């Protein structure tokens, strides 16, 4: 009789424990359960920041997610990128990466504290944009600069007298200027800032004379007459400013082309299901008519592609920009 009794007690104990143990083992909390931090590796006011805030606001509307933008500028985007690379791979710290942080910097800097490919999990390309060559209006008026060729002529006649602002060392804005200097055989003094916002403030104020900026962050200032646009750096004119020529067309530089892109990345090791969920929600957000129209009007071409497609783009950009860095002789200063 003792053995059946023991079995009965064991059965009672197991039935008492199982209801409590089973949910704990199988009912994982759905992602996300807390705010997501989106790190922008540049100062507020630039295109990286503009796109990050547009995405975070739309994710709040479309998915109900709480996404907090965290600006961590410095070192051409390397400070913010490094912080994300070393964060927990749980989907709660993301990076708005750029062609600078993930396409250029590895070739430009002697040593990076992170590997732009091995230390990140690509999520999706948010948008690609052309850069735009802009100058201070008062400077342009005083020196009769109304075209790219006028600027080239002035720079050749006044070597070292032009101050060229950028959003930071290693950015596509910096490299667009270095490539221009190399192909036009001109010399302008490079002043790297901690983002487009502060650089544009000094350009419109007259401390700087020239800048190659991402079109979205310059658009309002161009339309407001605070800065003067001479050309876009893309292979084709931008639909946002259809009357503006390309640098290649205006200056007869057929090999000149320097555009930018921006995309979301997570630390390497982030679970694939979380990566997939973020990509799907971001793609939905970018496809909404309001966001798409606003981005196109600012000169940005929204994407929302797959993690695999974005990873392939990053690898191809490494090859492209390594050649540009080598050919232009660009270096961190």
C-alpha cells in the first residue's frame, strides 16, 4: 500500500507545481516592453537626427512604440556607433548609422574601436539622399559666385582662403568636399563640426563659406535664403530641387558622385526575430503617405529594405569609399 500512496502524493505535487512553472517557462514578454533608445551619432539638426526623429515619431503612431532619440556626437559618428556596438544585444539600443560610420570611417581612421560589420546587425536602410554644395549668400554675392565654376575659379585664385565646413571627419559630407578638391585641384581649409546643425549655423552666419551637406538638413535654409545652393553631388538632379544641376554636369567632372545613406543597426547578437520585427514596423512607417511625401520633399528617398539587402549595401559601400579615400588622399585632421 505504501508505493501507491507515494505515487499519489507525487502526482498531487506535480499537478500543483505545473500550473505555476509552465507559464514562466513559455510565456515570454512581447517585444518591446520598455522604451527603445535610438542613438544618433551626430548633433541635433542634421539629416541623421531629422530622419531618426521622423522614424521614432512614426513608430509611435504605427506600432505604439516609445522610441527615444539620444544624440551622441563626436569623432565623425564613431563615439555613438561605438556605444551601440558595446550595448546589450536585446533590441533596446539601436543606431541610426550612416555611410560615414559604416562605409567610410574604417578606411579614413587609423583604428576604430569597433568593427562596422562584425559588431552590428543591420536592420534596414531608412533613406538615401544626395549631398548639396552650398555657400554663404553674402560671400557669394560679394565675390560674384553664382555657379560651381565660379566657386572653382575663386578657390583657385585664393588657395586656402575658403573655409569648408563639414558634419565631422569621415562623413560623406567631408568626403564629398575632399573629392571635389581633388578633382578640381583646389584647396579649401576643412573645419569638422559635431554634426550638420552647428556647421550650418556657422555657414549661414558667415564664419564658414562652403559646405557639402545632406540635402534634407539644408533644404529649409536654402528655401529661406539663408544659404545658397550651387549643385547636388548625386549622379542625377534631385526631384526636390529639379532646377539645380549636379556637380558633374556643372563643372564637367564626369566621375564626381558622392551621395549619403542612413539606416538602422543593432548590436551584433541581437535575436533575429527582434531584428525582423523592427524592420517590418519601420518599413510600414516609411510607407505611410505622410512620411514618404515629407521625406521626398526634403530630398530623401525612403527605403525600408530587408536586413540582408542592407547588409549587402554596407559591404559594397566599404569597397567604394575605400577607393575614394585612397584616391582623394583624405585623412582625419
